[in-house]
């Protein structure tokens, strides 16, 4: 069995389509979405429609939650200008999705189990906590408390990595639509010009990380055509 794990599309249907085009050539038996589908990019409706067509299990991400509630939760934004940009984008995205699209998000699950693998957004108990390769083992142990799975698959940090903690394999699948240029501590800008996802075989727990280019101009053109909020600030993060 081969399972494709997609996460963090963030309203980027151009990258989502590129990832789907790649996995169609990979002999995949099951697709699982790990959340953060619509918020943050100019194509929230298109991302929801692509996910509907897949008819796959979907995990509830923190940005999915934010889109529904407009509540920053345990991740307060101290920069008032950035906070207002995020809220403006979320309100715009809610209008794009409409009541039906928002209801679709409400149907996402906290976690999804696929044989020996527990699929989550950030950790098995939270869609906001941050686990990185450098995270202290005792912090990871707290996140794994009560977890019986042999492996944990997550998204959230927009970075592909894999590490074994005692008997548990933990891997992050990267981001389909918003790959960060990482310099720890976590630094979310600028954006990278490719799409990421992972393929896992539950029987052997072998993980293949995929990276695919996509048409960034297609994404920027969609944003201009739709009068995407704060376009200049957002587009600058894609420029090289």
C-alpha cells in the first residue's frame, strides 16, 4: 500500500494541481490531507474543490480553524499590522468559500489513522504546537503520550524532515502550497518556488519526500485577477 500525504495547501491551487499531477504517476492507493487547505492564498475555493474531488480523509489544521473562527488561538500575533493583514485575508477567503465551503472544513477530523501511522496536522494532540528536528526529546515525549502508532505523520511547519524518537518514527511531509525558506528558529519568509508532499508505505514505514515545481506566475496572476488582499506584500515573498 502506498499513501500520499498532502498538507498546507494554503489557498495555492497552482501548486496543489502540480502535486496532484505528480502523484497521479506514482501508483497511489490512498490520499490523506493533513490540513490548512484554504487560508493564506488567492485560490481558497479552488483548493476546496480539488480536495472534494479527491474524496479523501482530511485532518483539521490550525489555519482551517482560524478561517472558521477568526481566532488566533494559542498563537497570538503581536505585530498589529500583520495581524490585520491575516484577518483581512481570512475574511476575503471566507467570502470566496461561502457557507458550503466553510461547512466542508468543519467536517475535517483531528487525526486520521492509516494502519501503523497516525496522521495529524501538528502533533497528535494539537494542531498548533511546533515540533522540529531540534525539538527536545522530552517535549516530543509529551506529544506522544498515549500514542500507540508506530509512526506519526504531520504537516504544519512547512518543512520536510524525518526523525526517530525511541520506537516512534515522526516525519513531516512539507507544504504543498507554501514552502518556507527555513532558518531555525522557525522563519516563514521568503517562500520557495516548489511544492512538497510525501509518499509512505505503512507496511515498511518507508517515506519518500517529493518536491515538484509549479507555475508561480499562474498563482500571482490569479491573485491579481481576484484582487487578493495585500497583494504587493504577499507577492514580494514570491519574488527572487
